[in-house]
């Protein structure tokens, strides 16, 4: 009888130990799940915050072109602001006793900036890069591409499209080659390489895609109408 009681007691203690261990394991699983849920919640909150931040940036920046220039300005307003921008960002250098100025955006060098208009309102701005000759293509063109890409990426992040820079012998005179592209709401920013036949500038196009599409459609309709009218000539 005593042996039976002792055995039952031992079994009871073992069961109690097992139950406590099982409960401890369950508690650990619950705590781990809570920890994971908390991390996921924080991660989700961060993603939501970053997305809202990006959306806010898009709303603010999609109407801005560069500097104080914005879409919808008249030619007179645009030209005035272009001159102000160039004056603020130019760098002087002397040749003999004369002072000359070079235009820069960061370390990216350009020589011309002009607007394009629809219904007398700015819808596109083009920045023509420094005129690199064929002898300096391999050294200067990649540098200029990096300089302007870094400036834009700091504001808008990695480009939505990134293409490889072509070797010079593969280029054709009169063509432009898309290298980088950012979509910022209704605004598009492109970096392009141009082959003028004598030089290879890295250019920047900033434009409203909707207006470009409208103008392209209008041009096609005009060409179609012109072709239809001309068919009776033969």
C-alpha cells in the first residue's frame, strides 16, 4: 500500500512538472508571437509613414520644374526665372583679364536651358549638357551622367528606369538615348544622351506627360488628315 502511494505521488509530481513545463512553453510561444506581431506592426507603420511621406512629396513636387520654375508659367515668366536660376548657380573663371561663367547644377555642367509651351504655358523644360567631344567621351560622359543622376536621386530616390550608357561607336548622329527616368506624380524627369555628330551632351528633360501625349495625338491626327486630303492628287 505504501509503495502504491509513493508511486502515485511520484507520478503526480512528474505530471505537475510536465504541466508546468508545457505551460512555460506555451507562455514562451505567446510571448514570441506578441514580439513578432509587435515587430510586424512597427514595420507596417514605418511602411505606411514612408508611403505617406512619398505621396506628400509627389503632391508638392509634381508641379515644380527646377528652382522657382513651375509648370504653367508664360514664356516671359519662365525666361526670367531661368536667368535668375543660372545667375545663382553659375561659377566664374578667368581667362587672361576677363571673367567668364559656367553653369552648374551640383557638379553637372550645362550650357543651355529653355522651355517648351502649349497654349502659351510651360509644359516642358530642357537642360542641354556640356558639349563633350568624342575624345573625352569615355571620361566625361559617365561623370556628367553620375553627377546629375546623384542630384535627382537624392530628392526622388532611385530612378524608375535605368539603362546602360552606350559605347560611342554604337550611337547615331541626331538620336537621343534614354538613360534614367523618374515618375513624380504627373511630372516626368528624363536624363538622355544626345549625339549631335560633334558632341555628346548629357541632357535633362522635365515635362508633363499628359501634355506630351495630347500634342502627340494632335500631331498624328493632323498628319492623317493631311494624307487623306493629298490622296486625290494622284
